[in-house]
């Protein structure tokens, strides 16, 4: 069982609010990721990090920001939430795996609803 | 982005039968593939992976087949159980690049 934790599990907020979704992993993984997923649909990469002080934007522009000050922690912040941000947000991490990639380990997600 | 697609969006099988879920990928440079299972309200769970230097890999009740000639990946589940009901995703990875996920296949096991 992968040790990656996301809080909160569910969040309902009003339009214009600033929110931070938390993600922590205890596996010492260098790589961490944020994905957005609508129910039953494919995952879209929002942000990723290959280590401390390293962050990159993914394919999906979600008007969010991330930080990676500590290896184990990778929070996602929405400065001004909109109804279009309503979705599930999944955090994942992976080890370096030598010359090959290693599997992503996912948290159970945060289900965000913006009213 | 890359095209990682599944042939069937839904699949229903009788309990005890074998299930086969298919996936097509478009980039011949992809060298690592993963199957994930996602139950309702949970994050994707790793099932099995395979690297491009292999054609077949077996786990507990699951087998992944990779056909690089036609860029096709399949997941076989033996003796399907009700607990196997979930959405299954394949993911491909190009060296030095990100994982790309396809639209999931919803597997329903009929008791």
C-alpha cells in the first residue's frame, strides 16, 4: 500500500475563494504530480516536480500553483476558485527507478466542488 | 498529447469468466506501460507494469500483453471476481517524458 495522503477528501467552497489542497508522501520519492480527473475520465497532468525547488506545469492549464519546499510535501493552490475547477484532484509520486521510470503511486484524491 | 485509448468504454463479464481489457497507444517511443485499477471514490491503484523489452508479464490472476508491432496493450484478468469491478486505465511513458493516460474501461462483474 502506497503511503501518499491527500487532504481534505471533500471540499465545497464558494467562487473566488483561495484554497490549498495538501499532499504528502512518506516514501522519499523525488517525483510528485498533480492530476485532474472528472468522474470516469482520463487523468490530465496539471503540475509536476522532480525534486525540492523544482516545479513544472503540465498539459492542463488550471490556474493553479504548486510549491515543493520539502521532499514529502507538494501542495496545490487555487488563488481564486471558479465553478469550472469543480473536479477530482489526484496527487501521485514515484521513485527514480534507475534508468527506467517507476510506477506512479496515487493518493485517494480531493473532490472539489465550487459553487 | 499522446493518444492512449481503450477500445471499449464498458465491459460486463460473468463472475468466474476471464476478462480482457484492451488499450491502443500511438507513440512507438513509449517504453513503459502500466495498468491501473480505480474503484469509486479512490485513486488509481497499480496493477501491473511492463517494459518494452518484454511481450508478456504475469501477476496474480492478471497478465499484461504488449504487441509493439501494432502498438497494443491488453490486460487479462483470470477468474473475474465481483471485487474486480472498477474502471481500468492504461498509461504509457516515453523516456524522460510524462505518463499519458487513456479514457478508462468500466468493468462490471455479474454475480
